């Protein structure tokens, strides 16, 4: 059974930092592109960042220079370091695992991030 479990969300003031973690089980973690997506209030889910099996990263324009994504294959965990947080970063952050060339596409339940002004 595949599980992606996010942690690290919370309430923070604008300008603050949070570090999200997502630990996977039931998949070959090192074979999956890992990503973070967020679902802001009353908006559609959007891409935040992804990291490929080779470590190549991609970020939404809105978070470039503020967020970093990393992975630890030994721990089956992907991280999202979020700095200089803004109120518009508020939302439920979901972890995603996707295996290129396969139909594998898995989601975590999400962790709430709230940034107050």
C-alpha cells in the first residue's frame, strides 16, 4: 500500500519560514519524481516545486528564490524549505510521487500552511 505522509505545516507570520517533509512508503522512492503542490483557498491546485530522480528541480515563478526542494532517497523523504513566506503562500500543501513512463501517480493528504500578515 502506497502512503505519502506530509508534516511540518502550521501557522507562521509573513517573512517566516517552514520546512515541510513528506515520507513515502510502498514505492521505489528513488525511481519517482517528487513534487509539492498547493491548494490555496478558493483556488485551483497549483505546482510549487518538483525534483526528479536525478535531482533536477523546477519551481513555480511565485516561489523562485524563496523555496528549495530536496530529497533524501535513503530516508524516502522529500523536503520543501519555505523562506520569506507571504500570505499568498497559504494553502494545503500536498506531496506527489510520479514515476516517469509509468502510470504511478500518488498523492498525500496534505498539510496546512497558513501565513498571517
